[in-house]
């Protein structure tokens, strides 16, 4: 099979980072000089980054083709499809009033906003670990737990950060997560063994996350509680049925599209049957009851909207931005910038500790730039991490854990990453819309995992993980 031609830039492979650099510079300028910006406003920096980098490419036609290929890749389209389906399902749950019911129940049990934020983290972590889907967890959490937490007086950024932290926890630990599978297979070790050896790191980071939420909650004063006697429609409780069904299917199938498709159908039927929504409204745009389909206006000025329409339109901004970012990723890859970076970092390792630091830096930087963790693991795992680990006697289980744990840190908290942008999309039409800088400081799991892994590297903890198991496997093969 013929190797694809590299995209050449004036100035060499390092210039393939230009779209990312321009994008980040524009984000900083627009944020600190013009105030906070929405996810939709991020389109312009992303588009300008691609536009300006065009002049640095030697082959302009190939540059254009790389952009198209990046946007059309499976890596780009898969999350977009998931976001559209999850957006509709989340909107149905939100407009049905389920979040108000959850807030009322929590308040009735005496839970304040900080306790509810911790519960949101634990629920998100459990769902993500069971289903293996970080984005699906964010969709469920932001659709149900976020509005409920706001009703309890929770700090919006802290609550969103807790939900993202739970998604990162599960992405790191779940046996069926793509990062778990990629990290294990790239080092030639079994998934169950990797998960068992990884548990101590994930639990330590999870404990630090909970401590961080309690500390931040006390400092932010987010302890407001709604009236214990606050009224909500008891029929809303029927919506727990489609939620439970969707969670079950997500865990069973590990596919967010299948799960949310079933959730959309089951949720729509349940909401209409319980009287929480109309199936269709004609010329009744001012009705307090939401409708799946709504037709308003007269003659040629008629418009069609409704819950399903709102769910889709609410995801348009994040989908467009994601496609632009995937074009930037494709430019960096095709220009060879990622390989250039990895080669430079690889030369720094002089010992086992140095090798672990280099592997960590490789995966953190590349996943943060891409905004994706599984592709970064694939780029680094077999070609760079595995030889380094073998050279300095680091267990392949440890190398797999370094790849997975560190790839679930900054990729979940930086303002330009899909996880944060995705979260902003769900919060955009709530009582408290968010910006990236309001969420980034509170994704405590990202920082806790960085700290945990740094301590283990400096102290040499886990460097021989799985050696006994490896010896048994070698004897069996022999």
C-alpha cells in the first residue's frame, strides 16, 4: 500500500502546529481582551487558524484535501453523530421536568448543593465506568444533573467540572473504554490486568476530586437549598424509566448512539403518555407545555420547531467547531509535527524515571493539542512508549497505565477540547450558560490524576506492575 504523501510547510514539519498555535492565541486574545466567549464564537478562531496556515503550505491543493479528509474522517464524524443523538435525548429529559423532580427529591432528603455536586461526580463516574463513554456521560449529566444542581444552588462551574471529572474517571478505568483497549493492546498486555493495576491510581485521584469539590464548595459558598416543599409534577418521575433503560443499553452495548436512539423513542412516548409534553402543537407557540413538534405562524411564515428541533439545533455550534478542530488535527498529523515532537521528547529520557516522565509528557501534550486521547495513545503507544519502557525495564502494564491515565488529564479540562466545548453546548440554553474558563479550573479529576501520576513517577510506584503475571504468561507461551 502506497504511503500517503506528507504535507510540506515552509519552515519544516514544526509549521504544521501553526493552526493550533493560531487557534490558541486567538482564544487567549478574545477571552482576555474582549471578555468571555461562547462556543459559537470559537468558530472564528478555528476558521482563521486554518485560513492563515494555508499560506505556509507548499502544496495548496494537498492542504485543501487534508482539511476535507480531516473533517470527513471517522474520528471526526463519530462524535458529531453521538452529540446530535445525545443532544436530542438530553433535551427531552430537560423539557420533561425531570431535573426539577431530582432537585426536589434531593432537597427533601436534606442534600445541599455541595453534597449534590459530589453525588453528581460519583453518579457520572459510575455511569462512565460501566458504559465506557465519556461523552455519553457528559450528555446524561449535563442534561439531568446540571439543571437539578442549579436548582439546589450549586456553583455552575463546579457542578459541570464534577460531571466532566466523572466522565474522565470512567474513561480512565472502564474495561470497554477505547483508551483502555488502545493502551493495553499497544503494550501487548491484557485489559483485565491493566484495569486491576490501574485501580489504585483512579481511586486515589477520585478521592482527591471529592476532597476538592468539598473544599471549593465551602469556599464558593454554594450551599443554597431549595424549599423542601417545592412542588413538581409527580408524573415527571415516570421519566426515570427511559433514563434507566438508556443507561442499561449503554452499559450492555457500549454504544451511545444505540442507547440514545432507544432513549429518544422511549422518552418521547413516556413524556407524551404522562402528559408532560404534547406530541404536536399547531399555532400554540405560547403554551407552557413543551411539544415534540410545534408549528406556529401563518401562511408562508409558518415555522417548525419543538423539543426535537431544539435538541438538534443546540448541538450545531459544537459540531461545527469539532469539524474545524479535526481539520487542524489532520494538518498537524499530515505535516509530521506530531512525530517531530515525539522524537524530540524521546531523546530526553536517560533513566527509568526519565522515561516515565517523557512518556507522560508525550501523551499529555499530544492529547491536549488534539483534544482526543485514543488517537494520541495510538500515535505514541507502540512506536515510542513501548521501546522506551523496554529499554529502561518498565513493566508494560505500567506503560499502559501511564498512557491511559495521563491521556485523561488535560484533554478533559482545557477550554478548546471537545469535552469542555461539548459541556458548554449543553449549558448554553440553561439558567446558567458557561464559558470554557468557568469550567476549566473545576475539572478536579484532571489535576488530581496529574498529581497522583507525578508522585508515582518520582517515587517509582508501580514501575514493576504485573511482572509476576508477565512471568506466568511467558512460561505458558514457552
